[in-house]
């Protein structure tokens, strides 16, 4: 395997890895542990993934 072939294969593998990782985060985004520990730590996603119940909707 030559260096240009390795660079090409590495960039393709990195692209697939980023796509799979991003998809997995958004698929598992409804799991509370993933949502609170990972996704709410990102700067612009903290309000998007905030699932607090409004006080007027709380039955207790």
C-alpha cells in the first residue's frame, strides 16, 4: 500500500466514521443518559435537548 492510497483510504474511513457517529448520537439522543451527559454539553444543542416539563403541565 502506497502513501497516497493510505491517505485516500483514511479520509474515506474518517468520513464514514463521522457520519456513523453523528447518526448514532441523534438516534440515541432520546436516551436520557446520552442526552444529558453528551448532547446537552454542546454549546448550541443545550436548549434544543432540554426536556423539562413546564410547571403548569406538571400534575403534582
